[in-house]
């Protein structure tokens, strides 16, 4: 199925057979790093892509002359 190639517990559970994936993960004490898009959406974190990945650098000396 879809979840075969996924290593994240939450990513597997998001696509197929949620209960069995979560139970198997709990039985084997698996952890999830919450680094993927699916996992981030599930737990309400910002997704690791898009405009949220921009750092803004401001030249404060240049702003003083404006």
C-alpha cells in the first residue's frame, strides 16, 4: 500500500489502516521525528517547505538613511 515506503509512524497511519499502524508502533516503542509534511500537519506544526523556510536579513544602517 501507500504506507510501505514510509518510515514515519504518523505518515504510515495517515494513509492506511491507522489503528494497526499506531498499535504496532506503540508495541515496538517507535518514535516519530515529526520532520515530514504529513506529520507536521497532523500535530499542527509549520510544514518544512514553502515561504516559511525564508530568513530575512535587514541592513539596519541602510534603513537609518531612508
